[in-house]
């Protein structure tokens, strides 16, 4: 029952983000706005990590199911993109490399900053 309450809380934050996004004078993805809103609620202490931890774990464990509709849509439009498959694969591989590289640089930078912080104590 606790997990269900936490999922309801997470979805409520998302619905609030959708509502805020509708009021904004420019387009902004509700999912990103929801993550920002959740981060702000956690940082300010309005929400505690323990209040959303189990619900977030359930979502993370079942994340693959959230991509099924997108995969089905791609298969539905396959005749339209058939000629572009090599370009799409190249783009996917390039962005994968860029993402991995950016993540490695970020982790290295954070580790260096944490090393300096630990040495200064």
C-alpha cells in the first residue's frame, strides 16, 4: 500500500507539472518540469526521499514497459523510414559515443572536485 501511495504522489507531482506547463507562455516538456519540481520539493524538504523512494524504484524497475508504445510506433512507421535506417543507426551510435564521453568527463570532473574537497578538510 505504501508503494501505491508513493506512486500516486509521484504522479501528482507530474500532473502539477502538466498543469504548470499548460500555463507557461512557451512550450516546455511536462516530464522535465516534473523532474525539476520534484528536485525542488526534495531540496526544500517539502518531500523526503523516503516518501518517494519505493515508488521511484518500482518505476525504474519497470522502465522497459514504458518504451513499448514507442517501439510499436516505430514499427508502425517502418515503411516510411526504411530508407533512413543506416542514417538513424549512425546517429544513434554517434549520440551514444557523445553521451558516454560527456558522462566520463563529468564523472572525472566531479571526482576531482570531491578529491579537492576531501583534501581540504
